[in-house]
C-alpha cells in the first residue's frame, strides 16, 4: 500500500520537475546575458578607390580611402596614409556608406525558435539572408521571444555568429483585449495569455520595468491594434502615458504601432518617440496632424512594402499612405528605415526603396533614413551613422551608386561591423571542386 501511494505521488512530481527543467533550459537560460559587451575587431583594414558617402549632407569623396584600426575608423579621405601591407577590402568602383539600420524587424519566425541551441552554420545563413546581404549592420527587434533574440545577440557579440548589432524591445504591450487579429489567429491560446495587455497604468509600469530589467533597449506599444478587419482598438491613454513615462524615466525610447488616427493620437498624446509604421488607416490624418507629429519630434518608420504585399493587391490602396509619408517628409519629419522583416518573409529591400522614391525621397533622404536618422534617434550619433574618424567602423559597401537609382541601395557587396567584415558576398575565393 505504502509503495503504491509513494508511486502515485512521484509521477506528477517528476513530470513537474522535468517540465520546469525544460522551461528553464529553453526560456530562462538563453536570457542569461542580456547585454553582452561590444567586441571590436583587432588589427587594420583598408578600403581604397571607393566613392564614399561620408554622410547624407556631405558631398561624396571620389576615389577615396578609409583606414580602420581596432574596430574604429581612423582616417577617411582622398590622400590618407595606408600602412604598407595593411589588409585590403577589394573595391573597384565600390560605394561606401555608414552601416545601414533596419529599425523594424522580428525574430518571430519558427526558424529562430531555440536559437540558443541552433548550429552556428544555420543561424549564420539566416542572418545573411535576412540582414547582412541587405546591408544591415544594426537592427531593432520590435517584438519576438526574448529567449531567442537574447541568445542570438549574445552569440553575435561573442563573434561566434556574424550578425548585426541588435536592439530589442522585448515583448510588446497591447491594449486590454487588444491582440491584433493577425496574431490572434496564428498564436496558441496559452501564448496569447502570456502577451502583455496591462489593464491599468500601474500594470503598464510594471510590464515596462520588467522588460527593461530583462534586457530590452526600447519599448513597443500597440497604441492602435487591428483587433478585427476594419476595427482598430486604441490603447487607453492613461496606460500608454504610464508606459512611456516609465520608459523615458529609464532613458529608453518608445516605439508605437499606430494603425489609425486614434492610435496616432494616443502615441502623440502619450509622448511616443517613433511610429513603427505609417498609419495604414489614413482617415483624418492630414497636414495639420502631421505637422504636430513633426513638431513633437516623433519619427516614423513607413514600412511601405509590408503594406503593399501583405494587406491587399488593390493598386490604389497605397496612394493615401504614400501621400501621408510624402507630407510628413515635406514637413521636415524624421523618417527611419525599417521593413518589418520577420513578419514579412520576403526580406528583399528593393520594394521599400522604390516605394520611398514614390513618396518623393531622393538618395540622400534615404541614406539619412538608413544611417544618421536612426543613430540620432537612438542617441548613438557619436558612435554610428557617418563615415567619420573616431566612430565605429560600421560600413555598408555597395556595388553601384544609389544616387543614380535608389534600388542600388540593395546591391550590397560587403558589410563591416566594429571593424570586422561580416559579409563579403563578392569575389570570395572559390575552392576548386574535388
Ligand atoms: Zn512588426
């Protein structure tokens, strides 16, 4: 009798312990180093005979050279001394800019799940496909499982993987009962139950604090959430205000998914820093409101290609969204580049550049979106954003000049980050086939 009772107790306990161990290994252990230190490359690297876009506002340097030492840019110009024997990045007719940013991505596709335990070869191939061959040296993850993002970030910073510098928002905050329908339909109920939907300002404050303590660098709010086709649920203003205030008191920016006029207003009135999309329901969003957004110094990541490819095939659907971005730009608003890669499974960037051209942006406007604007917004202009001595050697090397065609921004030849060549897709020494 006693033995049976003992066994009856043991089975659930063993199961519980095994489940706890599984959760710890998959979800807790990968988060152990939330903020790994930046590792700079050692040694020198030179680029010669390049057209160099030092910044979007400086004239390009033709037939220029760049000298990199120990991860930093040490000299840029037409006549600089390159030490004899310094390793060279091959560049005949290449175009060099500061490293590109993609300020709206996700690691939420199933292929990133369990990133802590995936092989470096698998993850490297995915990082090349999603980011490096598109030229991105810095990315902002706006909502993924932190266990995956933090594992990738730690492995990238240890240089085990070749990847971009990663900022992350951790889990986004939704309005109460405000999970978007396109996530609702594809997410199991138990995961939905874990998604943050603070019901009070105090709960929002707790969620933001927990996110920041767990390694988030920015906060993401759904100030307007598409809870059904044609229906946006705004986040209650008091909840958004509390979240933004807590983030700002901790020196962190807030990104918002606005969706509609109501969502834009909540973002504006709560003090959000960056709209993570243009509003796709443009009803009521005119020059007056856009001028206020510009005045409030709120930046915008348009994500135009995402709307063109995931919402509808109607060719006129985009016209008012293009008009919104064009007006925002002409009013002097700060635009930041982002594609929503990860939600979007097509990672190519040509379509976004083409769409930005339709909004009246020229090559230097787009270069600012890719480099100086995000660096300034994230407060790292002294380290990133321009090809300037003293800054990190984060560089994107193109095959052709975007000044002649915006799509040339997608013709990426190499990416250098902190002085390390993390992509060199051209003229790789080919091993002879056996
Ligand atoms: Zn997104």
